[in-house]
């Protein structure tokens, strides 16, 4: 599949006259809890030629291919990506940490990684992950049967939020790195059981609610909710990002 993805990225470059600066896996395969039928969520950041950015008219800042059951490939223009980096967009900060990288080598991702600790707003990130986890717990995990995968869509952001409040650093993307925060052996064993089920189940598999995890999620999110307002919310000037922008469109 990697060769297919690389070919699709090359076709996008040729069709749109762009340069792909970075491409990675962004979904469950990168998070560490893919199902056998999980699709490939490929995300990339690209740059046009310099003249493209000198127009008086706006143009699209996203590109991609039609989504199918196997491949979901989409990307952001460098200007959009850098604006979102400045705004501490947690999704972008995850892309930059993906363990599955398809295209790199331009130095773009490395430069941004070096700035992540400085630019990341802990309060913004905490609110982002808290909302993701809370919404999933409230909307998807309260019925008689729940989708197995939705547990991981609650657990991972809850752990990311907990990481932010406890460690006050950019949270890692991968589930295995986040779960080290949990010392309760029963919780760890229950998550292991769900991971084993997910490795052999399809994306639509349902299970009965797991009260132990629901209770842990509720308690953890309440604790995080109380701590998030006290987190720093520093804002930064875009000077360093402007320099990176000019460098990579040249």
C-alpha cells in the first residue's frame, strides 16, 4: 500500500504543480488501534510556486483525492498549515508526530517540530481534547450497544487532555505513549482487552458499554475540566513561521 500512496502523492504533485513538503498517516493506523479493515488516512502539506502567492484573488488551500473504502488522501497548503500551527491546531501537531511518514526530506516538518513546545497553547489543546472525549462519551457510549472503536475515540483524547494538564507539554499522538499515565492495572487490562478485540473486529463492531472505562472517563474529564482554565495560553508573533514559509515556497 505504501507504494500506491507514494504514487498518488506524485500524481497530485504533477496534476497541481505543487511540492509536497510532508506526508504522513493520521488516523487509527498512526494512533495505534487500527482494525483489519481500517482505511489509510494520508495527510500532507504542500507548497505552490512563489507566484501563486502573489495573486490578488483567493485560491483553494486544500487538495485531495476522492475518498474510497481504502484511501483517504488530503492535504493543506503551507500557508494554511502555518496559520493553524500559529493557532495551536492540535490536529496539525499530531501530524507532525506521526510514526508513519510517507514523504519528508525537505526539512519543513523538522523545523516545525522544533517550534512545537514554544507555540503550542496548552489551554487550547486541553479544551480541544476535552471536547473530543466528552462529546464521544456523551453521544456514543451511553446506549445498550456501542461501537467498539468509539471507546478509543474517547480514551485517546481524554489521555491527551490528561497529559496536557499533568505534564504541561505537547501530548504525543500514539495511544501507547499516552496510556503510560494510567497506573490502575484494571483500567490497563480492560484497554488491552479492547485493543485485542479491535485488532480482529471490523470498523462497525458493537460491544456492550464498559462501565469501568465510562467511569474512568467521567472522572478524568471532570478533573481535567477543573484544571484547564489554569493552563497557560501564550500567543506568539508569526515571524519565525513567516521565515519558514518564504523558505519553502522558493
